[in-house]
């Protein structure tokens, strides 16, 4: 009998405990709703007060009298022109002081990267471009897309834009190569240091949200007109994805695999090159795909500062109001974007680049 009474007491206690926890949950939900309601009312009251004050100011100031600082921002508080002159002075000092450095970059980009690549694309026969692109599309995507790629390139040849497309491709690949050389190491450092990552993230956000035409300003002020500023502006615009996804891919590597490698005596260099980078390779290649696409988009805008290619045809079509010229150049850029996107995605989906699980 005593055991039955104890069991009954324990059952009653469990029921009472469940009821009390249920009541606590209800009271917590009610308190959250009340706090949200209070916050909403406070915001509504603040906005109402702001609207009332604004209407009162406008009603009490006659239209023929200057309202002053109560409504209009005082011109004496504006220092925009002084800031502009200061920036111009700093830029002139940088250009004069660092001229050998920028000249060296100009020589390296034009003489050793962009120039040989562009000469090669313009040197090989037009039909070999079709064959090479079709072979890559077949191996990375499918035979159907290989045929489609050849059709796209054949149409570009019929349009008479294959040489300009080769110039655009050279600038795009040069910019993507530079982004990979600098972006992957920066992403690796960001993955290994939370402090560096927190410092880098606002800069990358600014680079990705800034309008594309703004990137032409630092390129022009440092290098003038030509292909080098076009490559510079394209790299600034296209490098954030490769940095972000390299950082993300390395951080997403399973911690147990990293701990196992460390327990087997792997050095930091071996851990990075033989464990983390191979496992993060699909994510890094996805970042490369986005970088190539952004570089191709920026190359068209960079044609405004001297980059030859399909973007020049679009600008000529706009300036001369030649709709056909701009249309076929735009279609050719779409063809290039589709081909580059699918082939670069094909490298990500290849069995050799899949993440080991």
C-alpha cells in the first residue's frame, strides 16, 4: 500500500510539474508579446512626434522667410569642397611618389600576362577556338552543351566579333587569374584568424555593394587610360567572391577530420594543403565561378576607360544609336557568359573535385 501511495504521489507531482512548466511557457510567451507591443508603441509614438514637429515647423515658418537650420541644412556647415581638394592632393602625392610601383604593375600586367594571352587568342585560328571550347564543354558538362557552345561561337564568327570576343576573354581570364593569386591566400588567412576575418568582412561588403562605375575612379587615377586600369578595376570588383568562399570552404571542413590529421602529426602546412584545401575545393571552385562571371560583367564597363573588346562595340552602338551593333555585341557577351559559367561549374561538379565524406 505504501508503494502504491508513493507511486500516486510521484504521478501527481509529475502532473503538477508539467502544469507549472506549461504555465511558465505561457507567461514567457505573454511577456514577449507584451514587450514587443510596448516597443511597437514606442516606435509609433516617436514617429508621430517627429511628424507633428515637422508639420508644426512648416506651418509656423512663412514662405517668404528663410527657415534657417530648423529645416534647411546650413551651407556654412558643408565641407564637401574642402574634402574634395584634400583627396585630390593625397591622390596627386600617391601618383607622384609611387609612380615606379604603378609603372612596374603596368609592365607586368601588359607584358607578361595580358599581352601574351591576348596575342595567343588572336593568333590561333578561329576554328581551333571552336574545337578547344567544344572539347572543354564536352569533358566538363556534356556533349549536348559542347554542340551548343560550338553553335554560339559559330554565331559570333558570323557576327564578325570573334576577335573582339578573344580580347574580352583575355581581359576576363587575366583578371580572374590575378583574383585567384591574391584572393585564395587572403581567404586562407581569414579562415585561420577570426580577428582578420572580422576586419575584412566590412571591406568585402563595401566592395560588393559599391556601384560598378565607382571602381573606374581609382583605376583611372593610378594608371590612366588603357588595359591595365581595366584589369585593375575588374580585379577590385571580382575578387570578393573568391575570398569569401575560400574562407567559408575552409571553415566548413569537418573539425573531427582536422583533429584526426593533427593527432597523426600533420604540420600546419600539411593540414592546409592535404586536408583543408582538398576538402574545401568545391566551395573554392564555386567562388572561382562567381569571380569569372563578375569579371566578365565588369570588362564591359571597363571598356569605357580603354579596354578593347565586346564592350567597345556596345559603347559604339549607344553613342551612334546603332541598335543592331549593340544588340549583336550584347548577345555575344551572353553567349560568352553561358559558356564560361557552364564550363566553370562543370569543373566544380567533376568527381575529382567533390568533397570527401
